């Protein structure tokens, strides 16, 4: 059987088991969080122990050499049953596993990936590609029907190397199971970086980013992994899918574009050539305050249309600025630039002119740094750094929220500038009404995470007191209300969180039906038995 790593990730939440603080600290942090949010005190609970988890009987048994890379261990099955949405964490926290995979495969190379796929096809088992398990939309849950003899999670974590670096072209060939830290480590020795930092950077993988069309931390220009992919190699039940490595091509529909966002339904991504960049040497950033979100959004639009391409252009509404400790005086716009080639004083000064044109006032002195220098400003206690710290700690804090009975969830979208103000107001109001009805109290905050010349990506956060034992139904009612509001107002059901199972009803309404038929036909061509992540994106039997 497969050997489990000595250091294990929590089967129910974020991070490693040895990162979980003692219960006394969780109690203290949970009480402080409820007080900060204005919620009544509540008991802070303990998560289920893996020894107390009971899973359905295994329906499949690997054969031959596959036994060396497969596991039916309770921990392995439980830790591969869910992603990391609020609903996922709540269920796992309570030891409830609705659809655990029967087997978890840990292939060591592409040949073994192919062997697992062949076994799944022969056994009529669902094959669920699994990267870092950070999906927040039900993208890796093995919720398959009786047509399947079972489900196998294919964990790509052992395919985690940087295989080749082309310094001249500033590109690298990287295996799909490489996490953010792992691939950055491999690129650093060549003075390069992918410069792609989703909030899940610590645990998510290159293959997962490609499969979900993930969005990174940078707010303009190269916002999605799409912009950084040069070519993709994937295995399908019908054979190898590999595109030619090129800087660009006009030769028909792009095979890379079809694999991007396919969410494990068209193949298992095993490696990709990606466009790396020289590591930044100069940085410049500042925080700008606005009386309200709308005036801040006007400044973001000016920056997005200016051609300055700031790396960070993130607008927090007054509630989010206050809750995260980033600001107390209205909305806060965080602006930052990076470069490997030149100092950034001129870029920052022009950005500040744009900000002042729309009524913004500088919150802190700008922070500037370059090779061997650090020119003061807000690097320590500034609002930008307080928000960044809250951003990076959010996945860990959500575990504490679950223990403390705090419902915390996010939903994101994108809309054009001409509709932005009315859109944000309507979606926030309808989500807040659902929160009030389901929870009796709570807040719905909004920030702009990404900005384009023609629009922006609003990102909403829900924080509310949960009703113990009813968290999943509360979550579902709020999620439905928010999704309906987004669809009714013309936004996309997701800007960068992917579709998964949670967004399927609204994705089905958003896409053109002829395209859906074409997608089903592509699925039949590469996955004739429909074993790859069934139920995500498409239902092949429907067409």
C-alpha cells in the first residue's frame, strides 16, 4: 500500500495537523472573533477525531501493481472527500462524509496515472483528479450515482517537480502536482518566478490552477493562470492530449483553452509549460482612503484604463476595511507595483494622481523598496499590510470560525463598469436579506479583487452567527440567494473559483446551449465511458 507522509494535512480543515493550535487557544480566538463581529458568546467545539470517523464500506479493490500506489485507509479517504468550502469544512469538522472516495491513488509518474485511469474504466469507477484539495465549489467531491461501481481520487501530489527551465524563453516545464511553494522553489534558483499567488497558494497545485482557470493575487494584466500557460499535457481515457509549445497561435480553437477550466472532466493534467518571469526587484505601494465604495470604484476604473497595470489594485468596502483592521475611515484602496527591470516612483505617482482625481486621500506614506533599499512607509503597521495578513490567515481562521459557530463564506463574480455600482448594491442587499433571514444577524462585505479596462471582479464575504447543526442548510439558502442575485443582474457565476457542483445550476443557464452540446461531444470523444469527474460542468448522458 502507499506510504502516507509523516507530516499530514488536517483531514477536516486547512493546513497540517501540527499547525492546529491547542483547544484553549481556539476557544480564546473564537470568543474574540465573535465579540469583534458583535455576535453573542457561544461554545467553541472540537473537531471530530479520525478514529471516530465511520465511512461506507469500500466497493473497489486495486489489483496488481496498483496496490503499491493506492490506499483505502480511513484518513486517506476522508482527507480526499471534500474541498475547503465552508460547507466542506463544517461536514468534515463534524465527521460527516457524504461521498468519500473508495480508493485514493497516489501515482508516482505518468505511466501510473494511465494505469489508474485504465483500471477505473475497466471497473466502471469514477476517476476524480485531485490536486491540493482546495476547491471551494464542490469540485472534488465524489458525488456519483449508482451507475458507477465506486470512486477513485487520483492525487497528483507525487508529480511535483520542475522538470525543465528555458531561461531564454523564460518558461518552465512543471509537473501538475507541484504546489505554489514547491514550484517557486524550483524557479528561484534560476532567478525566476511564476508570480501566481492565489489565496490557496500554500496547498493548491499547478494542475488544479489549470483545471479550474484559477485567478492569482495580481489585480491587473496577468490575472488568471490562462495568461501564463504555454502548453498543456494531459492523459485521457482516449489517449494523450498535448499541445505544441508556442508563444501564440491562430491555428483554430486552442487545445489549451479547452483544457483550461475543464475541471478534471476532459483529462488529468500531468504537466505544463508555463511562462515564468524575472523575480521582482523593485516594489512600491500605498493605501488610499475614500468616503465610500463608489468613489473608490471610480478610481479603480481609472487605474484599470490607464495602462499602468498595477500588481495590486484592491478596493475594500468600509465594512471589510474595518473588520480586517485595515481601515476605519471609509473604503480603502490598496495600490501596488512590482518590477524586475526599473524603479517605480513614476508609476506610483501617476497612480496617486488618478486616485486623488476621484476624491482619495493618502492613508499612509507610500512604501518603496529596491535592490538593497527600503524607503519607509507602510511596510509595518500600514493598512495594506494588515489586510494582507488577514488575507493570508483567512483559510486558517475559517477553521476557528467553524469551531466557534461563525458562518463564513465567500462568493465572487465579474461585471462591466457601466453596471458595477447597481450590481454590487443589489447583490449585497439580496445576500444580506438572506443572511438576516437565516441567521438573524451578520454582515456582507465586498471588495474588488481584479480590475480590467472593461470591468471588475466584486468579491463578497459573509460572516454570520451559525445555528449549530443547521449550518449546511443556512449556507445553502444564502448561497442560492447570492447566486440568483448575480445571475439576475448579469454577472458571471464565478470569476475565479470555478464551477464544480455548487455552481452548476447557474453555469448551465449562463452558457449558450450550442456550446454545451459541443462540450458534451468533446467529453464523449476523450472520455467515452464518462468516468472523469462525472457531474462537474456537464452531464454527458444528457446529449
